[in-house]
């Protein structure tokens, strides 16, 4: 099973339209839960937009655009533009690595599958992006986990857990902040009573779950 938050302009537009729709009071009364959902969606939209902005700046630089021109487009000085986007100590959201908490994504990946095995979907959902939570509701996730258990029994342990970039490079826990913009995936072997699976979890730039994938060992052409 898998779900990934859109990062294309079309995906951002769709998310923006969703936020706007949720805030349109003319379409009917809104509950507190509706407003909470709108806050989550707006937060995801802001983060995704900032990643898109950085990607646009890096593309401009790669094609010879000066920091002065980029600063002019943003209404800031060239020095400010360089400090925000060109410094090697900033991540795709423009935040200083040294001030950001390091998340142990290997442990988080293992906990995802232990939680599913215990039927604790709420713990997994709390780590999902807004988009992922909509695409992977409890019914869908737990139904698939039930298929895994029916085929190979209960999860007994996990092993060989690694954190990788989406092109397969293994990275250390201390480097995940730096590489999040390129996409980071946690992978672990699921050792069930009567068989093994590979569990993969895709993470956003803030360490939130963007997708969950369960495949047989050796599977190829994976979506992430």
C-alpha cells in the first residue's frame, strides 16, 4: 500500500483548493474538527510551497540566474537570498540544521509496523501528513495488514532497518535533515511467524509519513 503527497504545481493547487473549500462557510456549518483539519491542510500546503520555492531557486541558480535577480524577485537583498537558499547549513524549508531536532527515522519506521501489528492505527495516523491520512484511512490500512497476517502470521520482529534516499543510498540518522528535500525512506524487514516482508515508509521534510509500502523481499520497480 502506498500514498505520497503531491509536490507538483498541480498538487499544490489541489491542496490550496481543498483548504479554500474547507474554509467556505457558505457551503454549510463547520465543526471544530473541520477547522482543525483545515489547519493541518494549510500547514502542509505551506511546507510544500516552501519546498517548491527552494526547488525553483535552485533551478534558477543552475541556469545561471544571479542572487541579485533572485533577491529582486523575492523582494529581499541578494545577501538575504543567499543566506536563505544558498547556505550549506539550511534545509529545503530554510531552517538551520543545528537548531532542528534529529528524528530517529529508523526507530520511527520500526514503530510504524509494530503499531499496525498491535492494531494501533491511531499512533500511525498521528505521524501522517494530512494528504497521506486522507489517502490511507484506517479501514484501508488495517485491511491490508490483516491480509499480511492471514498470509504469514503475526509480526514477531523487525531487522536490517535502514534509512535511505529514494535512489537507494543509505544515510545515517544525523544526516536525514540535510537530505529530506530529495526524499527519505525508512526500510525494515518484517519477520512474521511464517514469512518475511519488506516494510517501507516515505517521509516528508518534517519527518511526517507520506507513504507506507509492504512488499515481498526482492520486489522491484517500487513507487518509493
